[in-house]
C-alpha cells in the first residue's frame, strides 16, 4: 500500500511539474508583453517609452473630419480621424525643438515644435479612421492635422505638400 501511494504521489508531482513548466512561461510572457499596438516615443535622453493603444485611449481624444492636400494639389484621405494630440502624448513640459516621426517602412519627417503645438492646426497621432481602429485600420497609427474646418491645404498650411506631414504606420516619435 505504501508503494502505491508513492507511485501516485510521483505521478501527481510529475503532472504538477508539467503543468508548471507549460503554464508559468505563458503567464510570464503575457504579463511582460505590451498589450496591443504601440508607438515608441524617444526622449531627448535617448530612452524610449512605449505607449500602447490602451494608454493612448486614456488620454483626451480629438475626433474630427480631416482631409489634406498633396504636392499635386489633390485632396486625399478624407474621413473622420480619432487620436490623441501630440502635445498630450509627448507632454506639455517636454524638452524638444523638433520631432522626427518615423514610419515602419523608414519614411520620416521632421516637424518643428511650433507646428506640433499649433492650436489652429492641431496635430494628432490618429489611432482610428471612420470608426476602424488599429490594427484593423491598415494605415496604422497616423499623424493627422485636424483644424476645425477639417481641410489642410498647402497654401493655408504654408508648405508645398501638407500631405507630407500625414505619416502612415508611425513606428516611433523622436524628440530632438
């Protein structure tokens, strides 16, 4: 009878070790991974802070219709954008002169602080377009400029192409 108990205890111990070997790594990996889509914000000090979609949605959201003019004078990508203002994402007291917005494919644009903080042309990191959020929205996180009237023309924005600021699939924002 004592031998039978030892065998059952041995099977129980082996089963518990097997469960622990499979379950514990899964739990640890789940708890340490960022939850959902995210963007990196690289500070002046070079440290990257990862901001998840969930964290973005806890910040004040701007929802507006928007459309921009490209370098050929065509109006593009009209729709309703939802996102967080870059000044809220970066922080009003952050030290920087420009930001460099880098897309997943390597495209990058440098934006002056005065444009980032322009109240007449609020710049947002959009996470939804016409009600579809990332990752379902194929453009991914996107810079959008959303004035009250919704239209960002080249002449009004004082540039050759207002569309060059509307970066798709933003991977990181680097403070410079």
